[in-house]
C-alpha cells in the first residue's frame, strides 16, 4: 500500500504508529497527523451508537459534563465578544445537548445547533429545544450564518476539506469560525504517543497542531484572529485524569505534575496542552 498524501502540501506521509488497530500517518512538513486508511462508514457509525453519551465516549455526558460544557460556552462566547461578535445568526455543529446554543440564545444570538444523536437532542435545555436540529437540511435553519462553531468536532470528520467547504457555503461574508481540536505537540504525542488518550480511532481521525490547523484554514480562505489553550493537564504519566484515590498514586501524581510544570516553563506551554481553540474569520 502506498503512503497517503497530506491534504495541506500533497507530500507522501509515512506511517508513524498503530493504535486501536489503525495506522496513524504523519506529514513531517506540515505537522499534521491522520488515520489512514479512513475507517469504513460502518466503523465510524458504530462509535456514535445510542450509548455514545452514556457509557461510550462519556460515562454520562448529561450529568457529568453539563456544568463544564456550560462553563466552556460562557468562556467561548466571551472570546467572541472580545472579537466583536455579539449577535447575529450562530450555528454550532455537533452541538450534543445544545448547551452552547442555549447560552448563545441567552446572549441574544439567533443560535442554532445541529446534532445527529437523538439521545443528545432529547437532553437539550427547554430554551433551545426548537433550535437544536438533526441535520443541516432542516428548513428551520437560516440560510446563512454570521458565525459557525465546531467545538471538538473537526477531528471526528472523515473529510475535513469537504466539511469546511460546506460551512463556507452557509457562512455570511466575513463570517467567523470557532474551532476546538485536540492538539499534538505535548509530551505524550512527542515521546509515547500511545499514552495520549486523544489518539482514539475510529472516533478521532485527524490530529492537528496550531500550525497545521492555521495552514488548513489559510488555504481555505480564513485568517486566524485569535487562538488559545482550550484544555491542558499537568500530570501526564501518573493518573492523568485524576480518578485514582489511592494515596501513594495521588502523591506520585503531584510529583508528575510538578515535573511537567517545570518542563512547560522551560520548553513552552505546548508540552502540556491537550486541545486548542482557534477563532478565524473568512476573507470574503
């Protein structure tokens, strides 16, 4: 089998490692990684079965993630406000239970979300019930939007180029794009990639750095106006999710976190960054 080609520069990309039975390839020139061959539609669909939000990717998204998701919505809309985006038509793709849509409505946006999971849509807050829809073809959606967001969505899509083209067709001139993706470049992805929990095909298929995501958006008519860390954790090797209550493990976790705080201070924050947020504007 020949090596696949980078969607940014067209160069052949060698296989870097295998994880979950899938090959991850890397473009050394563009700092982009991706799964190849692309998993079958059946394999991808199986990831998002009825239990995805309750026992699949999440133990219980609607109970355990609601407060965090609402806090993220506040923060991201605050960032948009600082960039001058305070109203208009807003579309959140892959909106899950619609917490971002709900907060957008509260702030005066004509906010909508698209979420294929019927289970997730059933948990939408009352204010957003009629604004979270199953697909982009729903006639209740506005034809154009002033801003489109993909929070933790782009890495799931088999064809990001096609997805971005579809977004551009619905985006108003000089419209805005908000994206959060897991970010490669941290110590796990550099040294021991199989220890990073975001390498999880067939759920995640694309793995971006800030430079590769910026290049991708630039190629398709967007300028990145602002970027920031969306999520980082300090403990990288010992109980990174903080779930263990065993006292010796908790002490070792503190040591691990201290070491990585020092590394981040010397080598840069990217060493402990797990996802990035990017806000971009269409050139036309």
